[in-house]
C-alpha cells in the first residue's frame, strides 16, 4: 500500500490513504455496486406467515395490518399456491379461532379437526410444493389469551408442555413439516422432539422461537388471531424474555439446540438485530428472524401516509436481517417482495 505522495489539502483526511484510496470509486456505477455487494436478499430467504379462519368469507382484513387478511381454508390454499409459484420456501399458518371454541385449557388446540389442521391438510392435498410450519402455542385457543394453562395468575410450565406435545403431534399428523414452538415454556423443545420421534415423525423439523421477547410489537398479530381481546391487559413477562437481555438469549438458544431444535428464531426482528448477529456468530446454526406484525404495521402505515417510501424501506429492512446474519426472515411482506424480486 502506497500512501499519498504529498499531504492532502483536506485537513480532515487521514495521513495515509486518501486520495489514493477513494471509497466512492466502487460506488460509481450500478454494475460495480452490484459486484461489491456483500449481502443479497433472495426469494429463498422468505417465510410467509398467513392467517386462516374456519368460515366461508374468503378474506377478512386485519385492520391494524393493511394488506393482510385472514383467509378461509379454500382461499388460503389458493394464496399458498401463489406463494409456492413465486418460489417462497415456506409458510407459517396461524389460526383465528371462533370465540365459542375457546376455553381456559385451549382444548381446540389439540382437536385434530381444528382450523390449523384442516388448512394444513388442504394445502398438502392440493399437492403444493412448499414447507408448512405451525406454531405450538395455546394463545389463539385460550379464553385468557395466554400461551399456557393457568392456575390463578400463574402460567403452568410442565402441564402446558404436555399439551404442546399433543398439539405438535396432531399438526404433524395433518402434514405439518415444521413445528415452531412459540410459547416460551421451559423444556418444550425436548418434549416435542421426543413425542414426534416416538410417534414416527422423526423427519418433522423444529424451528424454535428460541429468543422470543415480551414485546409491544405483537399487538396487530393479537388482533389478527383474536387474542388481543382475550389477553386484555395480561402480560407475558413471566415467560417471554425481557427486552433488556442479551446473554439470556444465548442461554435460551443453547438449551433449545441441546434439546433438538433444527433451526432457531429471534423475535421480534428489527429491534433485535444484535441478538440475531450474536446467535449466528455463537452457534453457527440456521438462524431466522421474525419481522413481526408491529414492524409490518409501522412500515405500512408510514408508507400509506407518504412519510416513507414503502418499496424502499421494506427491502432495506429485509436486507438488514441478512446483514445481521439471518438465514431467512418471517415477513408479512413475503409475497409482494417475492413478486418484486422476480420482476428484478
Ligand atoms: C403466539 C405468537 C405470537 C406471535 C407469533 N406467535 C404473539 C404473542 O406471543 O403474543 C407474534 C407474531 C407477530 O406479531 O407477527 N405465541
């Protein structure tokens, strides 16, 4: 490396480097910018979370998530077919459960004919070549909106894990490819793995919501699955992680991997990119981030008001996940982004 032969006239310039080194040289042309790009977002990075309800209405909008709907089973099959045609590798299915079916035990969660299982069976029966992931968690099914069984104000851990295993089994039976426990009970990954293996579902993968924070960014999701009203002012702080913590996320991920998780997830996404990076660097395992409902709502709302250029900030936010080390992103923007990527 040869430094400048004479001192720069710019007093801010470092003693060596400039003007020999000009960072802008690589940025001058489009082809050069493409050539030096370190990260890229592709359709293979996308997981599309979808909502399904048991009624006939093809699409019921989610008011706090403009552009997102709760599909009927038939409409969902059509939408998932479209996602597969675009090359999206996986969808994550979430239910809107009829309030009449909710009870304190979330018993509809272990009912083999519930709307999640019916949706999975319909997607598989249609022969669509796409991965189907289902949450193991009780909150869309419980009358109190919590992810676990309760005694008084307490969320019962081990009793809940037993139900989660049963929920996972009926979902696997229905054809679900990936179980994603999003409940944050201790020990559930190992129990679900053991249960799946014993029932002959050794090929079913587990994507653990390993570092899931107790977050205000889940608000619109709770509208979408109808748990906002059941949960009310209830807090998930006794089982989801504190936004203050980082080391704790590493312990959570280590435990889930030791218990048999195939992939791990950090959630929410944008405010937790430091966690994504640290998990990826520490464990070097398939690591995913969930750009959650509140993140979707923020970007969408600002775009609708003309305060941000939606196209631009959506792509920028997703590239940020790649830069942080994520192998993929769950995002409600998946289909529109896949279309844009296809169009070039
Ligand atoms: C349920 C669950 C939640 C989300 C995914 N699974 C909400 C919660 O924990 O309250 C949030 C997803 C989103 O906000 O997009 N256990």
